[in-house]
C-alpha cells in the first residue's frame, strides 16, 4: 500500500477551540524532566574549581571524570533507547529518572577522583534515557508540523537547568557544603516522578484526551507500529545522517557544559559566588535559541519551504561561527559570543532531533535517537579527555577548543546534506516512503 504524500505547507498551526491541548501538558512534563536532568549533571561542572582545589585534581583527572560520564552516557543511550522502544515511554522514562536521581545524590558520598568517576558512570547510564524517551513522546503526542516547536520547548529545559544551578548551588554549597548540593539535586527527580506517573498515559488511552485532539495528533499518515531491531536501522542513511550530525556537534556542547565554569575561573578569575550572572546570561540565550530554532523551521515549513529543517539548521550553524573569537575577548564579549553559540547549538539540536521523528516510524524513534546520541556522546567522551590534555599542554589556552566549536556545525550540516539532502524517510517495511522534503 502506498503512503500518501504529506503537504506540510497545507497544514496550519491554527486550531479550533474544541481540539484540546493536553499534549502541551505532556510537553511541560518533558521540559521539567530535562531541566532536572541538566541540574543533576551540571552540579559537578559548577563545583569543579572548588572540588579541584580541595580534592587536588589535575585538569587531566577532571577530564577523565567527565570522560567517565560521557562513556557511560554513550552506552546508556544505546541500551535505554532500545529499552524505551520495548517497554514504552511511561515505564522507560520513570526507570531512567529513578536511576539518575539516586546516582546524582550518591556523589555526596565520594571524595576521590576515582569515586567521582564511578558516580558519574552511574549518572551517565541513568541520564541517557531522557532524550530518547522525550523525543519518542513527542512523536507519539504531536503531529509533524508541531514536533520541532515541541522539541525546542522541552529541550529548553536543559538551559533552565543550567540557569538554576549557578543561582542555587553556590548558596547551598557555601552554607551547607558541597555534598548537600548533590543530595538536593538528586531528590528533585523523585518529585517529578510523582507527576509523571499520575499524568502520563498514551494518547489513545488517556481519559483527558478527547476524540478531536486524538484525531489532530493523528492527522498525518501513521507509520508502522511494530518494534524495529537495530539491524534494520543501521544500514539506513537517515540513521547515519543523524548520528554523524550528533558526532560532530555534541562535543562543542559538552565542552560548554563541563568546562565553562573552569574557563571563566581560569581566564577571568570568576569565583564560585560570582559565576551566576555570566552563566545565567549564556543559558538564557541558549533557552531562546532552543525554542527559536524549532519555531523557525516550523515557520519555514508552514510557508511551503520544503527544505525548512535544513535552512533553519544553516542559520544556526552560521550563528555559531563568531565563538572562535572568544579567546581574545573581554569577559562580557566572551559571555555574549558563547551565549550566541549555545543558542545556535540548541536551535540546531532541536531540528536535528526532529529529523528523526520526520524520517522514522514512531516505533523506531527511541532506538535511532539512542544510536545517534551515543555517537555524539562517544565524540564528547574523547573531547573531554582531549580538552584536559590540551589545557595542560598549552597552559590553559582555550583558543583551539573554541575554533573547533565554531566550525563544527557547518561541517555537520554539510555531511547531513550530502547523506540525505531531501530528508527522505527511511523505507523500513517495503512501503513507499513519505516525502517530507
């Protein structure tokens, strides 16, 4: 049977009042989960200068701690992405949050670089479930024309988490000690879990989703629902386009997350109690970019620009380029340039994730996101260790690192464009592919 062509331009974002909006409450749950996810992972980055001084880590040892998280995160993405496709988003997301919350609080119990490395392994394994589960939830709850915006909204939680950490962790640390900061961050996930288990069901099973909203969610052609094994996903160019896009761009984002407080401390002498303002500015800008990137591609697509996803990604890739000048900039110029790059990364990332739900059936989304995100995390793992060695060898010179970050997105977009120039959906069941541009 031939699947009909989707005319994205013919769809509009306008809804009649009776359609309902429960899907946006689900999006809010994803937003808060992503916020908590980033709070738990960023406590260590913010406290790195303090812990490095008190526990006597070198840059290489800190790099190895970050690498431990990245390696476990990469493995977890592969395992949990597939598990979430098998057991469903409700159970899979809950399991992931429980694992990472316990691991985050466990950081309070360790004192050595090795101990922190082991705690980061556990945290990485648990946190890996967030994005595969969230992207799969978006695919289940939103029609294609709304997915980039919804993805941008939940992805904005990563920046809110990055804002909350510098505003709260220094206060907690200076008054109660750094172990308390890890414990408090770890407990927040269990609060979210209560809301998730009470509010989440599949759209077709949810008592608060009316027939009109369910019809709207399913207003575009359905793809096969059977589980698709990895062996059938890996040969497809769509998998490789996403995976290589993540492999090339994720290291830049991981560098910002893991090394930015140390960069501000080393280059500009910013201490723990003064890290808040520059980090807040950077991640507020990133938040705008996350939502703006999804909004931009939705605007392009609704206006009939069939290459809207790639055009939005090109705009974001160009906005990253000025970050290469950070090494020779004053503090606030550097903050603005890094903030612009972080915003552009989030916009690029929102569209990169949405490519998966555009080009694969819902049953495969979690696995493909897991495969691609694993590739990005493996690259981030090598980048984390490389940064430690570069800084030690070049006496804390960050310029080569920011030069890489400035070029990565244009290279990634070129690779994606070469592999799958029209973002054609994968043909997994022998049916005619849906042409989405």
